[in-house]
């Protein structure tokens, strides 16, 4: 498609307004990279590396195995795995079989996973050999159409000595017992030929992935994404991201063939981690560090800091809570993080103060972007240089994408520049629709000026310089005596308090004004503060109607497995109290 030229004088130099050549099967990026850089390491896990040629060989065998089990084009195959080195080969193997991958959070309960398996109609599940994850899978597949379960152990993916000693000492995770008929991944791979079936893929029409969304807002819905949804996003991102690769150099597109190392700290069952780590590393021939649990260590996040120092990643996609965890780690100064060049922030708004502190302590550049599972996920990104990047905004639409600010009531009328409305996205990355949910599709798609726009549920506007700002989620807005209070505005100011690590704001019932603002605060390690101190800070820094009337301190705020602060959980707690 030809996108509208975006109204800004700050469009990055050399970046086109549109891109082409993205109508190809998603698995082609692995085949192309394995052809061009066969011996280049792709995955790194506990110091053991697998090359692109090895990952392609395993993916071809997975595809062959799936075909032998009767999996045909369009069938769904589920993956219940953390960030293990098996993941890329399984994902691409599913696509090579012509099937649709269904990525699921292995930390979900059996009932939650059972719902997703039944909703997607999955025939096969890949899970981890683990004392928690495997029993969860066994329970989740009950009363579903799942015919095959494949168990993935980590021993064969460890360096020989670690695998030998780990097995000897019982340190390698494994389930206590196994169900009859369930298969082991290593056996499956060894018994299959590296010959995927011949499958004709229409990249624009055929699905690559169903990813469930709505966990922070309600009943999960499967976002049905095509091959070209992802290949377009990868193509546009490769044009947009321009980094300085050596001191004194000029910004240039990401170098291919092993120059970069991606830190896989975001879960790959989420579209952000899948696209911006697993897939971008593959498309660029870069290394990908597998981090199954970024919180590991004492204090939390210590192990991932060790990984950064040892393997020296250059690119880290992350959510704001991870940047906060790094910045506030009590031993951050003991680790060398100078290898980090570019950090992609998304998944939730990045408080400007968090950005400032992280860059100050690491020397890297954070560029904030925006997207949703429904958009594969990238829709907008800030310029990736500090001169043109505007902290607190989500930048501009990526090449080939149109953004409109639409009226909140109907989503059908475009609003003037500067006025808040609902963000609508039109582009090749927009999902085909929600899986088997025509009712939900009617709610979120609108035709405006002859184009199909996805209504995001996010409120925002375009400023005078053309940068897009997200004000907040429609559902999170607090109405105080007729004034709209956007939680993000209040949270950004709370983050400026020197003792505050995390903050979340919700509306609670109030007899006088309808609603009032309540703030939940998590303090930095070792800090103490009282409610009055926070209220006084708010009084000095924000308008009266925005100020929290109540402050509640928490040791930890509820976050999703991706790291988003769950305001919904806090609202539900308040609602339960009021009953």
C-alpha cells in the first residue's frame, strides 16, 4: 500500500515513507538467513550456541514430523514454552508444515490454556519437561482436540559438561512422571527427515499465528495474523531502526550477519518478544540470547545482568518495568552494560523519568514504539536517534502505515491535529481479524476514507511537530467532577519522585465528584515514605483535579507476565471492597 506522507519535519533521514517486497512466507526469513549465514550462531542458551543451519535443520524435521502426524495446511499447533532454544525451530517448523502456530503463556492455569486450545482447535502441543509446566499441560489438554503432545527437555541444549553434571546432580528441570503416548522432542527430531512437506502459502491470506490478547482487559480473543503481517513489520522495522555502530559513525540500518546480539528478555509467546527479538534476530542473521526467566537471581534480575555482561547484547526490546528493574537494581554498578546500543521500549507507556535514568546509567538509547498483538505488533516508533526522538511520545507511523485520530464515540470521524481521540491503525500489519469472533471484528474495524482501520482502544493525539502521544486507554480514564483524568499523566509525575520505583493510578467511587484518583506506589529498595509525602509532592506538581486523594503502598504492584502493570486488577480489588 502507499501510505500518506506523515506531517512532520523530523522524519528520519534516509527512511522511506513506504516499503515493498513483504509478500512472502514468514519461514522464508529462516531459510534465507541459513543460506547466507549458515554457520552464524542464532540461539545462545546457557553458553551453548546453535547456528542458523542447525535451527533450519531442526525446523525442517519438525515440519516433517507434523506432516507425518496428519497436520495439514491451516491446522493449529500450540506452543506452551518459555524462551528456550527449541522455540525458533518449533515455530518455523510449524509454519513449514503449513500450519498455524498458537503461542500460549505456559504460566497460565490449566483452565486458561484449555480455553485457548479449544477456541483455536489445536491438534498438537509442544510443552516443556518441567515439574510445573508439564502437569499443567496434561490437565489443559483434557477434553480438547489435541492428539499429540511433545515434551521439550533442555539437557541436549546445554553445553556437554553442564548437561552431564546437571543430570547427575538433578538440577535439570523435569517432570515426575509422563503420560503414555506423549513424545519427547529429541526423539521426534532424531526420527524425522529434514524434508518439510511442499505447501503453497499465500502470505496475504494464510495465517501464521494466532496469539491470544485481552488478558489485561477481559476474555482472551485470538488475534489471527497472516504471514505478510509479520514480514511487513520486519521489513518496515529494518528500514526504520538506524543505529550508530561505532564511535563517530553515522546512523545506519542494522548490520546483518552477526554484528548484533538480541537479548531475549521478553517472552516469545507475546507478539512484542516474538517480533522484536526472535524474528528480528533471525531476519538480520543476529544472535539471540534465550532468557527463560528474566527475574532469576537474588535480588531479582541479577542473572540477566550477568548475561548482559558476559554475552554483550547490543539490542534489547523491553517493557518499562524491565527498564525500572535494571535501573533500580542495587548492584547495577557492578555490571558492564556498555554493549547495549539500542533499546526498544513498548508494551506500556514509558515514563520519561525512567527513560532518563536508564540511559544515564547504561549509555544506550531507548526508542519508544507502539503497537498491539493485533498489529504484529509494531505500528509506530520514535526516531532511533536522540536528536529527533521525543521522549513521552510514540513517534511516527512506520513506513507503509497510516494512523488517524478518530472520534471516541463512533470511531468513524477523523479529528483535527492536537485533539484527543481514539487511535486507528491502517497498514499491512493489521490482523485479519479475531479468530471466530465476527462480533468482536464489527466493534474494532471501521472504514474511513476508503481504508480499513483498526480501533485500538487507546486515546491519543498528534502534536504540533507530528509526534503521536498516547494519553491513555479508553477504559482506564478517570472522570473526576466532569474532568477527564488520564492515569498516565499522574503516573509520569509520580515516577519523578526520587523514592518511587513503580506507580499505578485508578479511579475509585466518590460521593462528591463521581470518581477520585487513587495511587498505588511501589518504593525503590531501601526507601521509606508516607502517604502525606507523596500527596504533598502531587500538590506541588499537578492540577487539583488530577491529584490522588489516596495513596496505598505495595511491596509489589500486579504485573502481567510481559511486565505490564495491571490496573484492571487494582480496579477489581477496589470494586470488591465497595461491595
